[in-house]
């Protein structure tokens, strides 16, 4: 699956048995760990910079300092379109309530 399609499916809240996805009850630290899985292609996650950036963004919004650092580093490896896609995907996760910023 292309990174763009995956980010869209992730942001749309598509749940599959194959991929670990962000959930409403995940803490910033849990989201950070999930972002690391996507950035490294481990734990059943494909290596996907757009999804990793999106998840790091969500983790940062939930207070993960580490996620801010990794999101910044990941941004240096991405083009503007990928970053914009990741930011839109994070917004869709928030707007659909899949990830809640306020506990």
C-alpha cells in the first residue's frame, strides 16, 4: 500500500487486524512508541514516514517531548507534500475522535 493511501486509511479510522493503529485511549508515550514502529518498520508496521510523522504529531500534542524531537528529525527527510499529508492525516484523526487530545 502506498504511504498516501495508508495515511488516508489511518486517518479515516480504518481498523484492521494487520496494522497497529492509534486509538483514543493511547497516551503520548504509547503514541510515540507506535510512531517509532512506523518509522523503523517494526512490530508489524511498514516503514512509512508519513504515518510515522502523523503519529509523532499526535504524540507531541499529547505531551510527548520525544515525539517532538523525532517529528522534527523525520521532517528533515520528507518533502513538503509528505509533511502536509501527515499533518492533514493527524487532523482527521483528531476531528473524527479516534485520538482525543484532552483526557
